[in-house]
């Protein structure tokens, strides 16, 4: 997008990040994917297709955008990510109970 005088104007683009966590491995969660625009849309579409809960948090995505894909999250993010994982486990547990 550009302004009247031809300078670039920053447009707000959709951004997404995907985290993975395997409690059996005893490791911190990993950043599995991150992207903007079309790539972010694809990450979100795949999550929906596979029934993966989506949590919207622009500040967290901004922080995750700074780390490399396929690396563990830094200790500074443990608490916020742990809260999200706990929420996902609760949601998945309720879904399992309802499907019985």
C-alpha cells in the first residue's frame, strides 16, 4: 500500500505462529511455523482443518516472530505459553468427555 506521495505505508497484515508441545519429551514447546499474509492464513486454515484450537494474541505472535522455526520457546515465554497449553488441554478434555 502506498500513500499519496508514493511512500510505502505499513499495512497491518495477519500474522500467525504455530506451537507444538509433547509432554512425554520433557522439553519446552517448539515453534513449528510462523508467517504473515497468505502463509498466516494457511497456518490458520490447517489448524482449523485439524481441530487445533486457535488463540489470538498479537503480542505473543510478535515475540514468536523473533525466534527460529523448530526451536524451543525462550524461558521468558514459558508462563504465557503454559497458560495457553493448559487452556487447550482443558478444551480438549471437555471435547473428549462430550464425545463419549
